[in-house]
C-alpha cells in the first residue's frame, strides 16, 4: 500500500492530466490533494475527473476547482469496523487516514479491509446462548447482537474474521436464532459464506461442532460470539500449526485489584499488610484452534463444553498450545463488561 499511497497524492494547482496519471499509477479510484506544505486539502475521484472533462475541462485545467474539500477521513487508531461504518454510511470504498496535524498518512480501501488472502480454515462462532447475565437487555435481543459502538458484537467478529481471510463461517444459533439469521443471511453482504448450526436445545460452547455438515480438512477456528477483540487470527493459526499442537487455546492476561488493604497472618500475628494489591492470572479467552479430527470427539446432540475437550486432550497426553492474545479483549458477559466495551467506564 505504501507505493500506492505515494502514487495517489497530488499537489494543488496541478492540471487534471496529473490526476489521471496518479489514478493510473496507484490503480485506485481516488487522489489525495495536498498543498505545498503537505497539508490535506481534499480528494478527487476518477468519476470527478470524467465529469469535469464532460463539462468542458481540458487535461491542462487546474484541478483546484473540482476538489472535494469536505471529505470523510479517519485517524490511525480507528479500527476496521468503524472504518467500514464510514464506508457504508457514505457509500465509498476509500477512506483517507489523517494525522493530528492534518496530513494524509495512509488510505483504507474496502479491498484491503475485507482481505484478499483467503485462508482454507473454517470458523465456528458460538452464538446460541441466552445471555441470562445481561438481562433485561437480552430479553429483546440475543447477546451476540448487542451493539458496541453502533455495531452488533457478532458482526464485529464476522468482519474481523473476513478481514483475516476466513471465508467460510458457521454460526451456532438457538435463542432468537431468527434475529441472527435475518441480519447475516448467507453472508454474501459481509464478504463470506455463512451457514447456521441450529441447536434444538442449548449445546454449550462445543456441542454444536457435532452439527457441522462435514469434517473440516484444516485446523478449525472456534470462538465465543460475545467477544470484543481484534486478536491476530493469522498469528494464532500459524502458532498452532508451527507448534504441532492438537489444540490451541487463546489466553488473556487478566488482572484484578483488591479495593482494600489485604492482611497476611501467621496465626493471630500480622506479618504483612498490602494496600490494594493486584493479582494477575492467565484466563481462557474463549478462542480455540482445533485439529480437524477432534470434531469426532464431540458427542452428538449433547451439552458439551470446549474446556472438556481440552481436558480430554491433556489427559491423553496430547500437546495443547497457549496462544497469548495481546490485543484488546472483552468478554461481554456482564453489564459492567458491556459498559467497558462501550467505553462507558
């Protein structure tokens, strides 16, 4: 993208012919217009140039009058889902990235966000739960469809997987399944194929794997449908394969600060007082990579948790990897976690 980004930048005052040369060199449909100090001044699209020429402009006409100075942009920290929201709302396929001092520093394209490197791996998203701990919110909507920053959690997961090259996705559904199926359909609107594993009764975090229409031929990515995370899908799959693991569990470093002073005793004698200590654990992040044949160990039509499958692997002496999720991660299972995911606390 660096070469394409450099090629799509043109200075104010230049003729339209340079815009055409930029479009040709970058193979993009947009040109970023800067002033002599390198500050962003607007954008021009290939359609803008065509309309200008049809209206009587020549290739030597200065581009300035045709520049769109009120254009959509994002900052570098904007995540994929939010960029896609801008594209969808404005019906555009390119969004410039601006620095804090008003300079173009990059360009998002729909093609890059959706991803071009298709992986053979399937993904299964567990989205059948009732979400009891989020009531009354989940009385009217299934937990994975609760919105964070204007987009359902499950949609964020799907778009993240698609952006990483996953093209075949299964969603296990039970509670308010129609709501989920109506939103995603066959997945074509999201750049993938989506199929549904319909649970007649709740099957836990792993039982619906028995409903897959056939066995996968590559490691299977399985994750909970209530996660807000941008974990590195490619890195996790590579970690699993290079480590030769039968199963890989995503883990996340979780810290809790005791809001009081903790007193350590030896009988009735105080030996230490620690003020508001913090304890850290490595916790299950609800993300797994499983070798294809492990699916056969999942009992049919039975409530079954994936931790049980991991325990079976360990009991059999099989190698299980621990993949550290370094990116932000929130398991939206309680109201305070939903508020944290929404930036409300």
